[in-house]
């Protein structure tokens, strides 16, 4: 039986995506953008970080190809490029719920 391994460049790309979304603040930004496009000025108070810190997170997400930006006057708006990132996030959420349910059942012997 032969094992198929993706090309190293593909693995590096995947690794970069996981590193970028591995930060709680960046993951929070992606969740904020789930409802649609948002101005950076609306994201900053929701993250409760300084403007330069939020800008850095947004830049990393954009460089990873997960979000895109557009300028409108002095404001910058961000949106998720591809909704497939939410499939991954939702899968993790579902798995987490299953694990928590198992832990609760185990604790209370259900």
C-alpha cells in the first residue's frame, strides 16, 4: 500500500494557514468577519487590542490569503476571501462539543 503525501510546498502552505489562525486574536477577527465586511475601526474595539496590534493581525491574515481589504476614503474594510475557512472552524467547534459532552458524561457517569 502506498501512502500519498502532498508536495512540500502544499504542506508549507497548509502549515502557514494553521499558524496564522492559531492565534486567538486572528481567529476572533475571522469570526467577526463571518457576518460580512467590516471596517478596521469596527474590529479594533471588538478585539480590545491597540490599533497597531490589530493592523498587524489583519496584515498577517491578508498575507495568508484568508482576508482581503479595500479602501474607502480613509477607512479600510476587510472581508473573508473564501468561506471555506468557516468549514474548518465549524468542524473544530463540532469536535470540541463532542469532546466536552464525553467529558461531562464521564464525570457524571451518564
